[in-house]
């Protein structure tokens, strides 16, 4: 598993825990990472996602409310709500991640942590949000592809 997928999955686990039992302390985040066996790159990436989601939570939840017709935020399964929050944060605030990558990662993680139907639900909402994001869906901001020095999403670089 690549460090970004690992970081995303751990971020979702922390954010899920935080959603059900809010603890805004740095100690809670530090304790979480101490209990995980992940690479330093995954911790760094995951931390940036966690902090970004928490910083923009009201805006992100507003997007979920806007695009999830006939669904109240509290009625969406907590796992699905957490996955949506992370992907929406990436799509709206991480110019280094193409929106389609965020969507594909969210669908795969929803299928892993929730249900096959959750993957479809997450895809439907995120696809509608993607249509309103004023940047290309398949490239990073500025229209270029990620630098060659970074491995593609979900891939680990080969070493000789």
C-alpha cells in the first residue's frame, strides 16, 4: 500500500473517531499516531489531511448538505460522512491532488470500510461536487501532472 493510501485510511480512522467522540487536543492526535504502525510519510500526509478537514469542517459539511439531496448530515452513516469529508477537503483545498484521484480513493476506501452501496453513494455526491469545482478534474492545479519524483497514487517507488 502506498503512503498516501495509508495516510488517507488512517486519517479516516482518526476523523471517524473524532466525529463520534470529539477531542480537539493535540494530545489525542499524537496518541492516535503513536498507536499506529505506519511510515513517517503516511503520518505526515495523514496529519495534513486531518488538520485540513478539521480546519474546513463547516465548509465541507455545507457541501455535503448541498449535494446530498434528501439526506440530513447526521443520517449519513458516520463512515461514509467521514470519507466524504476527506475527499471534499482534497478536492477543494489540495491542488496537488487531482479531483478524480480523490474520488477514486474515496470510492475504494468506502468499499473497504463500509459497503459496496456506500461506494456508489460516495461516488454520486463527489461526482456532483466535482462538476462545480473550477479546476481540471484529472490534473493538479496549473494543469500539469504530479512531478515524476512522486509515485502515482497508491504506488510505492521501486528501489534498486
